[in-house]
């Protein structure tokens, strides 16, 4: 009887291990797929005067990349951002980046603070992408 229980526990452990491995492989594959989709937009962001200044790759069960881009405030007036958004509305990734920039400028304007150079856009791509916009050199990393 005890041997049967031990055997059942071993089989259950093996099944859980196999499922965890499959899930990990699936997450990794999905992560690389998302990263590949985003990699394709970086040349387009450079066309809009956002220069890549930093690029990193994190390899784990859920891989990620982190990219920092720098631009000038003069290139991203509200009117210009709206024009860019109109041009990129069919591309979810580009729209996300430029909507985040527009929102950051809108919120920053409400603070009545001075615009500090440079405009920094940090994009972290993982299973759920994250876009951060900095106006001025960030002290908090």
C-alpha cells in the first residue's frame, strides 16, 4: 500500500515537473515572439528622431529587452505628436509609445515645471510591455 502511494506521488511529481517545463518553454517562446515584434519598431522610432542610446537583453523563463531612446522636446510638440499618432494608429506598439509621450507631456505641463532636456523614452519588453517617459535626466533608475 505504501509503495503504491509513493509511486502515485512520484508520478504526480513527474507530471507537475513536465507541465512546469512546458509552461516555462511556452512563456519563453511567447516572450521571444513579443520581443521580435517590438524589435521591428525601433528603426521606425529612429525615423521619428528617437535615438537608441541603450539596449539590454535579459534571458530568463520570461525573456525581456530594455531599450532607452533619447529625443529633443522640439521634435515632439503636441501638434507633431498628434500627426505621428494619426500616421501610426494601425501599429499598436508605435501608438503605445507616442501616446505615452503625449500623456507624459500633458501631465508634465500641469505641474508648471520647466521642460528639462533630454526627452528619454525607456521601453521594457516582456510578456507585458512597459513604456516609461522621462523629461530631463532621471535620478531614479
